[in-house]
């Protein structure tokens, strides 16, 4: 039995959870809460919508404002989509200050109110409050004020990552900064992110602990490599991620041009969707790559497995990537990985080749080397597999528990 | 009171099926599906709504109005699909051919833009089409119509070299310089006779007939006859349009069939009016004495500018066309009949039309005709097919 009010009981403020997740946040919340449950932690997990099923390892607390139109189908809106009321199209930060409260701002604020009300029954029971990314910070701040309990702010992704040109939403930037200032402890998903929090948000490095995400071992549902054969004989080089500026899709297309000069038989596959989709399609055609750079659209489950299995090389040229789970998933499926130096995942996958996202020349050389030197590629796959096997959620939960304890004890 | 020259175009492309990257290398069919073939579905639907009712109406009119003559053209890919999906259409066409009142025109078998990219491939496709017409209908056309009425001085040269006496195209004001479109022209080299589409009177039927916001809606036969009869006996009004105008673009409920039937019957109630086929008009026109139609840049019958931008404009279209025609020598050298046939079906102009990203009024027309949700999807699928064609080619060479 957990002690009421002890740090073995945690109130997590969430925003998305599989199957209704738009990205890595939901996946990370799933892995972490399952591992915490294995570490005898009682988790209450709030969501701004009705989760479709009951979960065995924790209790979901739906926190829905009655005015939201789609509380049952998923998050009230996708926070990382291109349809945010505040986008980089609004370039003047001063203008942003002058704007009336956006719909997004209102929703996040309303979520804070609803969370404060809906969790009243469990508040005495919990020892710590654990908030995931900026959407949950106003709620966490309210709870802290109401209960005096310590708050851990978990940073999976920042506005500086998502909109790397510095023209992100000032509301989100401020919410992130205020949330981290208010928090007793901050968890960053990588040293890369920790440095960004220090450099860009001016956070005291001593307040930040790094907890890398884990990855679940391949289960029996995973598609075996033998069932992942297509485009036989051709080198297949894969990009998988949202088609946004952050993920560096344009560098992948540039890379294709250069590699194809040496390996005209190579096939480049771009898997994902996003607001740069049309632009990338045009760039592909404009660069005369129509028969060599193919777009698969958004892939899930079996098709995702299939593409990562089949890939001869996986490339993640992100401009700024707090973690980058998909690179681990590729490594787990025996695919040599090239990641940008601006990505946290290389900290747990040191065998992956890391390259500046803009250094297309070096990526080209690496790809040509991997394609021609099979021994090199095999060795890389072996090393990566070994590294992936030690990246567990168990380890992450262990660290998180220690952070709970520190926060609870006020250290 | 004028001469009327009707020409109807029959065409259906082989649309691409929803190919995915995971199909690469599995010898996929690019066009048909065993389970649910969109091409079959479209063809049969249009056959019921348009081809069969209009062909039977045309037949009835040839019997009832002996003066009624007209021209028709059908792409090879249309005739192939008709034979497979709606053989009744072929039977009607045969029946109409025997009346002697329907003149067949030549075109490229694959309804392609080869005249702009590869003269040799153009000739092969024209020959293939001629052979198909000979097989099916035992006819040998002497008049040519190019895909989408694409025309230029260079295209005229190609067509003249193939021995045709004339061809059809669009009357484009910027090249007519105020000359009338209602007479027979010749090309700049003086080798080929030309008929120019009367866009306004054609499109009154083909596009505006059921448009409620049009000031002349609903169009009556009386009014249309008034417009025709403005022209003197010596002049020719070329009414060129998609066959599917009747029953598909304009549904039966708009009254299009009744309108057409009445028009055909009433027009020749006056002795001075007459119907002519292109070759009849050309027979009485003498090269050398005709006005010249000088078209240095290619034109077509599509969109407001009557140029090529419906097919050759954005990067999607340009790169796909480039790749298709760059592959030509290797494809032909492969001697792989299936590969060559697939490659030719990819040349059908509709694939590039679907990739068009022009907006405004033309965009509406494009969206109406496209089976894909967007030009981006049209390009995405086409590029997957191109990758597979390249892969197959690498295996045979």
C-alpha cells in the first residue's frame, strides 16, 4: 500500500495518450506511467478528453470543460499541428502581446480550471504533481497554489524546438518559462534539451535533471523483417516524421540530390504529413527527383514497422530534436541511423552517425560509405542494438522516482 | 446561313490505382484492380449516362435526317476500355460507321502529348491508332485531331508529314489577328488545311448550357438557331466538344438530348443550311488560296488561355513529363511489351492535367475531372509509378 500523501502517489497532468496521440508525448507518457506502476507508484493521469478504455496501470481522470465540442474523440485540438491560432506567420512578438487571448490560450487556461476541480478528491492523496509540457503548466501552477505540493515540469519539447527560427508563439514561450520557474524540479528528456533550457530560458542548470526516454522491446505484434520486402535490390533511405520545419525534410531532399549522383538506383522515402507537405512535394519535383523521392503519407503500426525494417539507412535531419524516439525505433529494427547533432537521441545511441542537420555533404559521404561497405553497416547495426537494449523505461522510472523523492523532501 | 461542322471527342484515361511504396517490386498493375476497378466503374457509369444514349440518338438522327453528318474521334485507350467494359458502345460505333454519315478522325492512340516531346513516339501512336480504327471499323481517316486540339506550326509539320490533308484545332484570338474563325485555314507551310473551333458557340452547349447564372439560361433551340444564322452560307461554324457533353457534363435532366435532337432537325429545315464533315470542307478548299493560321507557340482547347498550362506548367507536370520522355529509348529497347504499354498509358494527358495547381475558374474544371483528391495526390501516385517503371527497366536492361 502506498502511503497517502507520499511521493509514491503522483498526479500527472497529461494532454494526450495513445491511441489519441499526435506525437512522442503520448508515447512517452505511456512508457513512463507503465514503468512507474511497476515501481509501485500510483498514478492519477488527467486528460482533456474521455479516454476510450480503462487502463490497468493507472487511473485516468478526464478533465473536460462542457463547452468543448469533441471531448470523446481525442484532444480538444492538436497542439503541435499547423492550425494553432498562434503560429510563426505572426512574426511580430509585440503584435502577439496585443492580440486578444487566443482560443488555444483559453483552452489551456480552462483545462487548468477543470483539472483543479476534477482532481480535488485525489489531491490529499498525492505527494507530487508531474506536468508534461506547457499545456499542463497552468494547471500545475493552480494545483501547487491550492495544495502546496511540489511540481515537476517534464520537458518533452519546447517551442524553440518546434519553431526553430525563433518566431514561435510568445504565449507558449511565456507559459513554458513560467511553468519552469514555478516548478520545483525540471526533467529534460536529454542533455541537449537541458542545455537549451539553460541557454534559451535561463533556467538554473541545477534545477534540471535529465531523464532519457525509454523504448519498449519489440513485441510479437511487430512485423518481422521477412515480411517487409519491397523495392528489392534498391538502397532505401528513409525519413520519418512530421513535415515541419523542425524535422528538416528539406535537407533530406537535398541529400537525395547528392546521393543520387553516385547511386542513381537509390530510393528516398518520406513518411509523414505536416504543413510543409506541399512544399516538399514541389521541391522534389523542382529538383527533378520525381522517380527517386517518394512520399508514403502518414504511416502507422504495421506499415511503419515495414518501412523501418526495410530501410537501409534512416536519416533524422532535425533542426532541433529534444529526443527523437523514431531513431531508436529504426535502430531497434536493424537500420543504421544518421541523426543530426541537434538531437537528444544520440546521447543514448552513440553508435549512430551524428551530423549537423545542414551538413548534407557529410551525410552524403556517410550514406555512400554505408551502402558500399556492408561490414561497416552490419557493425553499426550490432552496436546500435546493444545500445537500444539498455534504453529502458525501467531505468527512466527509477530516475523519476528519485526526483519525486527529492522534490517531496524539498531538496 | 452557315455550314455546321460537328465533332465529338471520345476519351477515357486509364486512371492510376492507389499504389503504395510497399507495392514497389511486386509487379503491380498500375491501372486496374481486381477487386474494384475505378476505370471500369467510371466507364460503365458514363456509358449509361452518355455514350449509349447519345450514340443511339445520333443513329436515330442519321436515319431521320439524311443531311446530318458529323465527325468523331475516339482515343485508343477509350476504344480499349469500351471493348472491355461496355462492348455495346463499340457496337453502336460500328453501326454509326456503316451509315456513312459519321467521319472518323485520327489521333494518338494514348491521347498523349507526344507531339510536343517526341516526334518518333507521336508517329508510332498515330499509326497504332490508325491500325485500331482499321481493325474495328475498317476506316482510314484523312483528317487529324491532336490531343486536346494541341496545335502549333511544328505540330502541323509533323501531321502533314504523316500524309493527312488537314486537322482540327482551336481558334485563338491572339493568333487570328481579327480574321474570322469561320473559314478553312492552312498552316504556315501551306501543306495542311485547318478547321478552327468556334469556342463561343461550342461552349454555349458544352459548358454553359445548364449554368443557371448564365443570362441565356435556359438555352432554347430558337435562340441558338438565331445565333447560328448570323453567319452567311459560305462560312462554317465548327462545333467541337467532348462527347460526354451529352448526358455526363450536361445531365439528361438538363434537357440536353432534346435540345440537340431539335437543333439537328430544325437547322436543316431551311434549305440554305447544311452539315459538313471536316473532309467535305477540306475537299472544296484549295491549299495556297487559304488564309494562313500562324501559331508559333502551342495552343489547345483548354482553359481560358487556350495554351498548354493545363498540362505543362508547374514543377510536378514538367518533371513527370521529362522523366516519361527521357525513358523512351530505354523503354523501347527493353522490348518488354507490358512495360512499353504501361509507359504509353502513362503518357495520357489526363495524368498531367490532374497535377495542375492553377486556381480560379480553371481549377474548378480541373477538380471536376480529377479522380484524385488533389493535384498533390495525383503527383504523389504518379511518382511512385515512375519509380516502379524505372526499377523494372533496370531489371531488363
